[in-house]
């Protein structure tokens, strides 16, 4: 009696489908308690860094006057291979991060935004007081001394480098000089 048998199979299939949808329907509740489990959240954060690029001593200097922009200093270098170009910097807790270059002409310090900074094995790019720096606007109050803040550097070829910068107060003298 083939027809009867196929009917039985069909209803069995329908029954298991219903059970399946019932199971998946309850899944979000069951999954909620395990969603915060380590591993799932930690692995995507593991940086898939650009090869042969290293960032040395990244430091965020808080503004002397709260509400003013902060600044990020570091050195980025190529440890092997051909030169690269840094085109963007992202800092967790900063509304906006912009690469700047300070210049002193006739005793007057000015700074202007820059879009790209090249670096190579023989010529690292130094971001430091008086030269290149990254200006940090709209700093969240989570960015405070003693914290490590994630910083991500984007290269012209699309590669990224992530690392953590330590956060420091700006000394009184530095504050007066700003980061020029
Ligand atoms: Cu600046």
C-alpha cells in the first residue's frame, strides 16, 4: 500500500518540521543566557593585523582643559617589505580622530589636517609633539588615565592594525604648549 506509506511519511515530515520550528522558536530565550559567554565575543575582536607593520608606544594625552581635543602619539613602521601609507586612525571613545601636522613658521605654530602619511622600513612615521599627531575630538569620559584604549590604523591598501594605547594626563607645561 504505497499511497498510505507516503502519506505517513509526509505527516511524519510535517510533524518534525513543526517540532523544528517550535525548537527554533524557543531558541532566542535559551540563547540569551549564553550570548555573553566568552569566545564568541572575543574572537572577532582579535586583530587581523596588516603584516610587517608595527605601532610603537601609542599614547593618548588627555587635554589639560576637559572638553578640549586630546592627542594621540605613536610611531608606525614597516618591519619588512615595501612602504605603506597610513590614511585613517580610529580611537575608541573619540568622536572623531584626525591626522594633523604641526609646523612652525616665523615662530608661529600652526597645524593642518593631513590625509596620508607614508612610512617604510627605513623611515618610520613618528607622531609626536611638534610634528604629526592625531587630534582626538569629543572624547568620552571612559578615556581616562590608566585605561588602555583600542586604536585602529587603516592603511591605503585597506589593511588595518589594531593595538591598545595607554592614556595619560597632560602635564601643566605640555598643556600650555598644547601639542604644537
Ligand atoms: Cu592638531
